C-alpha cells in the first residue's frame, strides 16, 4: 500500500493476489484495505488514560462496480456517525472521480474491565466531530 500525506487516504494498485479468476477484487480485500486505512486514521486520535476498547459491531461492503487487477484506487476514511457508544466509519474506494465501493464499519466502545458497552469519551467524541462527513 502506498500512503499519501494524509493518514485517512491510501492509494494503491490492485495486486494480483487480491483478484479472482475473472480479474475482479475479492470482497474480503475491500474490507481488509478499509480496515488498514481506518487503523492509520485512528492512530491520530488523542492519547487518553483509561480509553475503552473498540470492537467491530458491523462491517458491510457496497460495490458500485468491481475493482480489477492493476487498477489505481484511492481508499479514503471518513467519520459517518457518532453515537453515544459507537462510531460509524465510511471508507470509500474511488478510481479518479468514480466511486467503486464503500465499506461501512461500526465500532462499539466497551469497558476494559468487563467488556460492557460504555459511552465514548468526550475527548474522543470532540476529535471525531472534526472529521464528521
């Protein structure tokens, strides 16, 4: 993967390992790349003591058109929804100005002690609002 200057954006060419016998990218690869872009974005959040653990609650992928071997694509992460206990992200896969796919990922904040759902910390919530799409 080729990183850009922005942590929420990754540009790459679809490698052969990520395509099926028809030359179309595997669905799992869309999700894998989206999670990688999201991890880069998430690494910039403010440091906190007693931060909750964030676990995936929902992952879905919407294909507008399949990506193919060796196409240049840009994955961009954005904050889509901010709930009381969850965060929704939308990671877009685009070729030039055409949206090829969208991966929706929802994380839920959980207590480090017992794993029960907890409210998002105010500092994290404030930081996320700066990226709300």
